C-alpha cells in the first residue's frame, strides 16, 4: 500500500472493524469548554469493548489473514491495549493468540488479556525489550506477528476513528488532537482527515519524556530514543514506525509535548466532565489540547481523542497528587520562619484567606524553622508570583518548589529529618521498573556496599518505582565506585545533591 492519503482513504473505508468495535460517541466536554473559552469535543474511544481504540486495527489486520495463518496462530507484543484488541479479535476469529507483555504492565491489562483467552508471556522492562522476545517467539513457533502500529492494515483500522469523527461533526472543526506512541492512530486519522478536510489541523501529542515522533520529525527520519518515561505506558515507545512516519511527516501539522502534571490534570478534567477515569495515555490528547489552546483566539472548535481507560486503581493516588499542580490550582513552597511562639500564626496571616492544602514541619532546636507548605490557587501562575512576592515583602526566605520534581515526589514526605551525616552525603533519585523483586535487587546492590543515610520509597501504582536515597562516601574514589555500581544495576539515577530543597529540609 502506498502512503498517500487517497490510498489510505480507500483502505479505511473498507476496513473490517465493526464486527467487534462500536462507533464511539463524540461528546461535548462542557465544563472544560466553559473554563477554556473554546468548544472542546471528546472522541470517546475509551468506551470501546476493550476500553481502547486498539481493537480496530488489530481486528482489521487479523480479518485479512489467510485461513492457514489463522490456524497457525498469532503473536502480539503490547503493554496492554493492543494486546486486548488482538485477544478479542482472536476469540472472534477463532484462532490462538500469544501476547508478550512487558513485565511492568499494569495487572488490570494482564488480567483482561487472559480473560479474553490469550496466552500471556511477561518479558522485558518495556515495549522494546518485550518486542525482541516476541519476534523471536513468533519466528520459532511459526506465528503471524501482529504489529501494534507499524502496519498499513493496522493504520487503516485506526483511521476509522477519523471516518466516524467527520461524519459525526460535519461543521467547523479547527483542530484534532491525537495521542502518539508508535503513530498508528495518528497516521490513520491524519490520512483520512487530510484527504477529506485538509483545513483541519492534525496535532500529535506526546509525553515530554517519550517523544519519538517529535524526534523523528526533527531528524527527518525515525530515530531511536535512548530511553522513555514509563508513566504513560500506553505510548512508551522509543521509535516511531516506518509506515506511520511516512504518513505523518507530510500530514501532521504540529506536535505538542506535555509533562506528567499536565496529563494528571487532564485525567481529572475528563473525570469532571464524564465521570470516567482515563489511563494516562487516554488523557494525553486532552493535555495537549489544553496547552495548545492557550495561544488560540477564543471560541475555537477542538477535538481530542480519549484513547483508553485501562488504568490501575492504585495509580489514582499519584494522579490525584499531581493533578492539582498540573492544572495550576496548587503551589508548593519551602519557607524559613522563626522558631518561636506565634511564628506559625504570623505566617498564616501573611498568606491571608488562602487555602492551605499541606503543611509539614518539625521542631528545630537550633536556628530557624523550615516548613513545607501547599497552597490552593485560583489564578494559576500569576497567583504563585503574588504569593512569592507577599512572602518576600514580609521578610520570609521562601522558595517556590512547584516545578521541583524531587520536592513533589519525595521531600514533602520527609520534612523533619535533619541529622548530621559522617563523611560526605550524596543524594540520588532513582527510577526502575516496578515489578516484584526490583526494590530488593536495588537494595542488594547498594545496601551491602554503601551506608545508606536516607531512604524514601512509595508505590504510586505506576509502571516504575521511585526511590530517593542518601549515600555516605568519603572520597572521590568511592563516588566513582558508586556510579559504576549504578551503571551495572541499570536503573536510571539522578544526582540531587545540589537541589535546593535538599539543603533546606534534609541536610544537617
């Protein structure tokens, strides 16, 4: 199949998806629209039978297989949504399916795939590692490999989302926002939209720590990222597809990158409008829409694809923590106040009638007190600046930590632990695949060689675990040896020794 829109147009119009898929509704996000001053539409792919758009492309591909290919069975590699689509298609087409999933895949997705009758193999820390195992198994067992995105029939199946959208909304539509992992959904939708309504802007949205399409567009060809963040596991892909890029390089109008806080805020936005809790990838397009719309004149008509709702319940704690910051309705500050009676009252008087969302404090016998405070906002960044100015005018030494990742993830839970450490203490933030034994492996590597002076770990129900640790060392040679151990264990490590929030709250 050629990559011209007209070629994909024919393939999309003849795609076999409705044996398993529904025509998903197009709904108004009334609360979000009122707040933004634009009309915001949601294309609700989270309402599909497997709670994701992925079954469209999977079924279209598998329906086109020969009888012999179906009889031999199929294999797919997926973090979950494509896996469920393949498993459902296999059940309907009466063929065996083997699904290789990263070991970090949320249990809700693993359970769903097994419930549909597929054989699940858990291998690798992410999609790329799982894909290597899956391709080997497919070759060994003579199974047909069902690619999650880089296949013309997969792309065409996903493109039926755009076919429905333009039929459901034939009036003015300024831009469509599409989440991007490997690019299958974006390529299919862009091909269809540009063939019929070229005036509509097609905007791809990626997490800022997994932006493989943006990298490919910048380099003029698909390029492999060194690493990707795992919070938005549904789009945690290091390299965009060749077929998908061939379409997107000519038919995507713009890209938007968003951070974790913005994605969490978008999950909350959709919940407020629909009472549905999206997975991070499912809310990605909404987060991109919100950021892009900030620069638009009022009353634009915008649509975002809500692509999936397969979220682990225990991940919601992390989402709730970060959503307030992501929608600029909370700020966090570290403030130095006198260690004397009445100082807390005076501090609160300086803040005035603002909502205090969090207050962390531990008595300091010597010197001033250090407090960590969260404040509710009604006017976003402008109000943050006003608070900082009011504190400075009142004579307080205050630091705005709203954008400080270490402060939000760890230090807010550790305020009060200021003790002197013998030797030299360096502090690190670690990320590693959240799977059974990962924390034990971490401790077995570091805990037997090094004196750990500080440790904070908290599960967020995400695909990766986060540890904050202090480690004593007495020489540059010890530091070099530590860094060699960190490289050997293979977990991402970030030196936070010089982070100002560490000096304010944790150093003795």
